[in-house]
């Protein structure tokens, strides 16, 4: 392995071997995750049609990805569903958001949902949680919801961006598996790729319309509470390892055929080893060459060994 310049490329080759090893006896396995699609109040009829289209796209993605989903329209239903979750959870919020200078809320038919309420309901959950808030003023939700095993996506960078957001429309198209959004060409669209595609398309909308952009999406997946803008990415990699993106790149709602052959347990172990490879690559300059490649080979062998289990 010495002299290998593209560690990521080599890792993908070994992952492919893992799938081949398991392919002869593996079948699609029910995934231990649930998606709650929270559909907010229309506000105006024109927005209701846009929200319905986004809900339909997310439901289609869940069906294709063999993931359980539920459509939520009320505060009590959301609280009840979160309290009964036994698996990893995605919460997708489609609608309008508000900020009165003190508190950020998501508009529902009936009592609105506040960021403080959602943060409190999510506290007991030990498994991974993904929150995708496509509403206006959603940037205010990032810091309160972030933490260990959390991925937060918001359509805006702050609570002050309060106008209708286009980000959600584009993300709904991408998450189903839109080929144009598959930046790394692995035949599936990750959560990160969906975010990057939607952010780019939203920016292009304002540029084409010659309007000042009133939304700037961010993603947070390293637990520091600080979101990262799409502009800092080159392809699917951030320009600086300290930025977000590593975990969300590993998550996809609609998996490719090879990934569907892996159990949740194997996929989780593989993802953890991939993270160690990235951490090692970030320390490469501080290590001796022999030491670096020795550690790298060890990690790759551990990934390949998963196929024997």
C-alpha cells in the first residue's frame, strides 16, 4: 500500500470487496430507522401545493429505501411518535418557520412547535438523530439540537432569514436519488450530497432571478453546534477537516444495491472504520511514512474482515 496517494479510492475498493464477499448470501435487510415527515401549515394555498410535493418526494424516498415513515401534522402526534421510537430517527420539517426575536417556531395546524420543545423531546434518545428543517428561520434550530450522534440540516444560516425558502424543494428532489446530486458517483445520494445539491440550486435560483439571496443553508454533524455552509466544500470534502460533512456523507435514505446487502450492524462498523481512516489521513503529515501506512493497512484489513462475519 506504500505510495498509494488516493486513500479514499483504495478504501472504496476494499468496501466493494466487502460487498462481494457478502453478496452470495446477503439479502436486503430491514433497516432500523424511521422517518417522521412533519408537514406544517400552508399559510397560503400556493405554499400548500409546494409542501405536498415535497412530502410526496420524501415518502417516495422512504419507500425506495425500505424505511418506515409517518406523516405528522400536529404537535401531540410528533411528541408521541418521538417518545415511541426504538431506532435511529430522521425528522424532516416541511413548512414555514418564524422567529420573534426570542424563540424560533415551526408553524403547524394548531399549536406551533418550538425548538426548545423538540430539543427536550429528543434528549432521551441515545440512537442517532437527523433533523432536516427546510423552513424559514431554521438556522436557529441548529445549535439547540446539535450534539453527539446528531446531524442537523437547516435551510437558513440564522433565525433572521425569515422569508420562504426554496432549499426544501431542491432537497426533496435530491434525496430520492437524483443522479445529478450524486457527486461521488457511488450510485446513491447521501444526506450531505442532498444538502450540497439543494444549497447550490437555491443559490442559482436567486442568481438567475437577479434577486438578493434570503437563504443560506447549513449542515452540522460533528456536535460542535456550529453549522457549515456549502461553499466550503470541494466536491463532497470540506476544505478543512474541522468543518462538518463526514458523518452526513455516510448517511443515505435510498441506498444502492450493494449497500442494501449489508446489515445495519456491518454498515455501522464500516462507517466507524471509515471515520478512523479520515482521522488518520488528517494526521498524515505528523506521522512517519512507515507508521502511517502501517496504521492505514490495519484499518483497511479490519474493513475487509467485516465480509467474513
